[in-house]
């Protein structure tokens, strides 16, 4: 079997301009992956993979892995890797998780990203404690029955920007950096208190906090969160789209609080996680299968983290393609796995992008692990065509 083509198609803004990648072979088997960013970096990999045997996943990856980098530059490589595993599984007649070592768990926990609050009146603020509480009440009513919710506070989701005098130096760019004041800190905590009063102690609460606050502000926030027993405080220093990770600063932060710390969605490859894990600089790592280098890379990071008592909760924002990639990776991870992220609770047709799988994709807070070959789904061409970006053609 040989690779004969590499194609990509971009979807519209309602799906965050996600890019579906297809790798074609001379035996009629195609594999799918998912990327974000630009189409050109994906197509630039075509000349390196044409003629290769896609079932030799690692051999192909050795030719292209060095062409990725910190988010968003690792996305093209990650998408191709997903597609290669999809082909390899289909060719072998096995689901991808079997090729990764087999199941550790029979279903995979998924957590729900909630963003900020919901305005209580037209034109109202989504950043008041009451707005956060109302969003929590609505999320509890979701049919997926999630057991973990994540809300945005601080510089993520612009909550701190809504507080007059709440932050110094931050300018509203992204990723930003600023120093939360006493007023800002109190506003952050009031929002968390409102959410917890709704969720209670039966549902987990995680917080996305940046990037990125200064180290002193991050320490104060993490310590102030301790009475609430949150699942984690995410990206307090660096995170999404940051071009580096200050491991020593994260270590100081983590050692200063009992609040679990998390970062990693911006990091490319296992090498980017090595110091974070070996120095126990964070409590939880959060690689994104679309940015870190793919499925096998994500599982490797879970195994490395497990050696050091570090947990893993993969980040995810995308289509059912990357969702299924996460399911297979998580199925084979060690017992340090918590849950992976789901961002599309407000999109009623999100899962229609794929077919041939058990639906709904999330039941009682978990995703089922498909036993069909490859990633276990078929692309729904009719639905994809309905959501192509303006001027985009379907793999043409």
C-alpha cells in the first residue's frame, strides 16, 4: 500500500474553520485527520509522504515531524498522523486503540467547556457571578450529563477585563499577560463561588484562567481557590498559543498551592512536556491531539506523566474527527487519565459531520469506544458540504 494523495478542506466559522485532512492510498483506503489554522502547511507535507506505506506510521512521521512546532505549527503534522492511524487500522481490520496496546478502560470520560456566563438580559454582561451561575444551571440540564465542567475566568474569556481596575498591563490581545489587582482577584473568586453554589460537590469544576497572569497574581489566585476544591486551574502563566513554557515558574506556582495546576495545549511533541513532567512543574498536563503531534504522541505523554504521578486531561476543540482520535488515545492511556475536553455543547449538528458510529457520541458524561477498524467512523460528505467555508471545494 502506498500514499497517492494528501488533500484538505476548510469548514466555516461555526466550526471554527476546522480543516479536514484526507490521505488517499493506491488500494482505495483513505484516512482522515483534523487540523486548524491554514491549509497551506498541510498541503506542503504532500511531497514528503507520497509513495510511503501509510501503515508504517512512525517511518512516515520521521519524515515530517520536524516540520511542526508550538501551536499552531504542529497542527498539520498532527492531522496527517491521525489519518495514517486511521488507514493503518482499516488495513489491519482493527480499531486504532488496538494498535496502541488495547483498552485500559471501556469508556472515556469527557468534560464540557462552558466558557463564561450567560447574560441575564439583552446586552447584559456574561461576566457577573449571576451570569456564571445561570450558565452552570443550563449546563447541568444538558442531555450528555457531564460530570466535569470547565469555566473561563481571569484573562481567558475576558472576565478580568470586565472588572474596572481588575488587571494591570493586560491590553486585550491574545495571548495576553497582566497582573490581577485585589479588586480583580475578588471578582474572580466571586464568580467561582457562584458556580460552586450551583454545581455543589457532586460535579467537578475546572477553571481556565489564561494565559497568562504574572506569577505573584497566579499564586494568589491558586491559593484563594483552595477552599473550592476545583479540579484544576489552567494556563495561569502560559498556555494557548504561547510560544514557550516557563517550567521553573510553573514549578514555583505548583509548589505554592494545593490547587491542581494544568497546562500544555500549546506544546508540540513529548520533548516539550519532558521538563514539565520530570520536574513535576504542573499537576496535570493537557496535550491537544491536533497540536502535539497526533494520537501516539498523546498516549506517549500520558505514559511519561504516569511515571511521575502527573495526571492528564487532554485539551480538544474541534470536529468529531479529533474527538474520535482522543477517544482512541484515551482508551489506551494509563490510569492517570481524567477526561478530555468537549467544546461543542451549543452546536446541535456537530456530530452529524460523521456517520457509522453510535450516537449520541456522549452519554452520561462518557464517550463509547468504537470497535470498527481505524478511527471507527465514516465522513458524512453531504453534511460536510453544507458547512464548507466560502469558496472552498470538497477535497478538490
